């Protein structure tokens, strides 16, 4: 969110320089390019992380392998969808991707101190985005421990690994301190607050989390088919088996199997961490996408280099990747979210109302998450629990189909929808006409 804040401030400063006036906060949603100013930094960061990932994977495993790895995760609909909206999970994924792949690359480069430093700094930026990035501290420690155990007799290497870990931790701490102003004032209280929040989220002490979140311990296992495309669900286990097989044969140096195992460990342990958390949502799994692509690419590459026949056999699998993308275009998050669509089809609901003759004068209440609807609508948007100015009335009520009709509007709006917003056979929003006598 801090990236979006910077983007918004730059936009407002440019506006002030051009027009000698800085809009008030409550009027931001009426300015055409405000939404672009907060999402453009997030999209740009995602593109940078993809390029970063491709460059390092290419250096380790070659251009063809890197292209396969990149394609197998950048075309995942949920990854595209979340990366395009104003939400912290896209930023978290970008920084965790760069930090994780930098760590693997540092090992590949014989424990290069520079890349350990880069990984630590990026890990801190990930932590500043969302607290799930605490995983990177545990992951880095795990990789260093494994490397130490694999080289028990090399005391000099142990010293170098200790130095690498110290560099990583130092860069992490310095970046966290410098970029986070709260650390300049009360560092101890800030760290305590962050730790308490993580424990609060994971220990099940929240009172505002739906009961289904608490009881559904296997939610991710049940919805994994929605989160990942069929091609990755097929290729990841095949790739992992092939990597382990090569590792068992002692092909650690030439094939880079050990490095790919580290990628697999990222997926497995991050998945485990999020499974233990009380609050679960499909988008929380976004950081594993690049590393799932890394392992899935091994399966594709393995058969690709075997000859023309195997290359032809890979075409249907790659076609499945594109099919999943095409059928979800342009509403990329629509298929994956088990409970919430997180704004999917909100643009379609707004488009329907924008076609009304008096669209710019309409007052629309949205239940819930009005912020997902507001950027696309020409009129005035309000949250369903928000009171309109005296004398004004709600013209239309827009309801997420996953939620019940809000009780506050039972006597104000027609319960029978005027319009159903449907995509791939599923209703995402309902639009209800409201009575002209429902003034506040």
C-alpha cells in the first residue's frame, strides 16, 4: 500500500503544479486518473519482478527453461488479477519473488555476498508490504542450515555461510528501519505491534473472522484446483519427481537440481505456513506462483529436450495454460476466489449503470467493498452502511451475489434484481432499483 501512497502523492503534486490546486481527500474518487495513480506502481513492480525472476533463472538454467518458468506462472489468471488491483498481495508477491530467487541465485553463485544482501533488502520490503513475508526469515535460515549440513567437513564454508547470513540479516534490518518511518520514532513498540498482529492473525484470537475460516482447516487443499491451472497441477508433481530423481543420482552440479529443490521448499513451507493461519484466502497463496512455475518448467524442459515428438506432446499442455487464461479474460479473479470475488465483474456492473441516461447523477450503494466498484462508475458511489446527505436517496443498490441482501435496504429497494451480472454461468453481482422515497 505504501507504493500506492507514493504514486497518489506524486499524482496530486503534479496536479497541484499544473492547476495550482490540490484536491481534498474526500473528492479523490471523482478524479479520472486517481485509480491509475495507485495501481500503476503496483503493476510496474509486478513487471519488474517478472523480469528480475526471468533474468536470474536464465542465468542459472538457460533461456528456454526461464521462458517456460515465466510463462507457467505469469499466465495464471489469479496472479494477473490480483497484480492489477489496489491490494497488498500483489506487492507482497513481487518482493517475495525477488527475495526468494535472489537467495537461490546467491547459492548458485557460490554464496555471493552481494546477492545475499539483495535478498535481505527485498525481504524487508516484502515484510513492509504484508506480514506473511516473515516466512523469508525462516526460509533463509533453512537454506543456510541445509547448505551447512551438506558441507559438514568444510569449516571455511561454515564461516562464509555465517557471514552470508549476517549480511542478509543486516540488510533486512537496515532496509526495514530506513523505509519504515515508525521505526525512527519508537522502534521497540513498532516491532512489538507487528509481532502481536502476526500472532493475533495466526493464533485464532480474532473475533471478526467468519466461523467458516476457523473450521475449514483444509480450505487450501479443497480449492487448489481453482487457484492453479490444470497444467501446473499436473506439471509440478512431475517436475518435482524428476528433480528428486536427478538429485538422488548425484546430478547436483550440472542440472541444478539442488537449487530447484530450494524452489520446491519455498512452495511447500509457505503453503504450510498459510495453512496454519486462521485467516485464509486464495490470494494469500500468490507468492508461491513463481516457484511453482520454476518446478513445473523442469517437467516441460525435460521432455522438450528429448526430441520433436516430445515437443509436440507439450503443446496440448501449454495450450491448457492459455485456455485457462482466455476463458477468464478479462475477469481474472472470478474463477479462483472460493468465497469472495474481490471485485471481479465490478466493472461490468458499473458499465450497466453507466449506460443509464442520467448516469452521472445516480447515487449507488454497494454491498460490500464499494472501493472495487467506485473506479468504474460515473456517478456517486457509497458503501451500503454509509448515510447519504440529507434529502438524497439511493437510486440503485449493487450487491455481491455471495452476500445476503442488506437488511437496511429491505424497505428501500426492490429485492428482485433488475440485472444479474453473470460470467461463465455464475452470478457475481445483482443490481436492484431503489424507491424514490427512500431519502435519508
